[in-house]
C-alpha cells in the first residue's frame, strides 16, 4: 500500500509544470493520494487544466479575501467531504520590493507581500483544519532568504521569516487536534516565481555551486519530501523547517 493511499490532499500554487507545487502534486498522486487542486483565477485555471485535465478536482481559491477562502473550502467539503492534508505554496511580492534597498519598500508593498505570502497560511489553515476530522498535515514552502540576506530577495525574505514563525505557532495550536504543521525550505529552482527575482540566473548558479555534489535540487526531490511530510510516516515531525536544497544551507 502506498503511503498516501486514500488520503485527500489540497494542493495550492500549481502554475505550470516547473512549479514546486506541481512536483509535490505529482509525488502525492504517485504515492496514492487524491489531489484537490486550487487556482487563483480563470487564467490560472486554463494552465492547470492543461496539466491535469478537466476530470481533476479543481477549486477556485483567491487568498486575498476571507470570504473567498471560506467559499473554496465549503466547496471542497461538498465535493470530497473530509481532507487529510494541505500544501500551502502561495507567495507574492511586487517586483520593485525585491531589489534595491529594504528601506525603500513601500508600506503598501510590505502589507501586500505579508498578506499573500504569510497571512494566507493562517487563513487557509483556519478553514482547512475543520475538514481534517481524522487529523492531518499542513506543509508550506519557504526559502533560506528567511534567515540570510539574499540579494534581490528583500521583501520576500521578510515575508518568509514571518511564515516560518507562523509554522511554529500553528504547529503548537494544531498538534492537539492531531494536525501537524511543517515547512520545506527548498533550494533555488527555476520556477515562474524565481524568474521574478532580479538577476535570478546568478542566484541559481550560486546555489548550484554551493551544493556539495554541484547538482541543483529538483521539484521532484522537493515533492517527495512534501509527500513524506503529508504521510503517516512523518507523525514525529511537528513545527519543523526541513531543508531540501541539496546542502546549500551548509555553507
């Protein structure tokens, strides 16, 4: 029996076949799980349909408003009943807030990035947790820029630091409900999100150079770890940040 057999997992953030969330969704499916995909809007839905087909379960989820989140999880409840896990892979910051000086980050840009990239974990967890009636697992995605100053990552690094703090507090709150909360700190991978970072190719090259084996991590490797954290095999892991970056964080 596969480790996610009969498990129903909500996956957010699949933009295209290079998305880390897509690597996670593939691993979940390959290990027997049923994936419920979410998408932000009709344009993103078209991209998702190309990947998974019309027969897949897809639910619109725009995390910018609580009523949208509540509506989405009500629809999920009506469609599949209970769920066993959630992958939160949502982040956004204005491009101008990523490069330059952090003292130039606007108040509005700061609030937007924190809202979408960090607060959204709290918001979706609030509505996902009641559907995990038999317990479950919540996994979110972070990056080493949360604890180190990474060039041109500015506002997103600040937002990821907030996200990691949320993981610890959420884990403490959810553990008595038999729901585990953890994060994966993935290495730099050429995704749609990374291409929004100024001089992103230098970031990718530097990351690869710092891996002990000089080979960058893949979305499949991140996906496998995500599937493990969502599975019953990871019941002893609570409130942790798991590095899946081929050792980049060691140097």
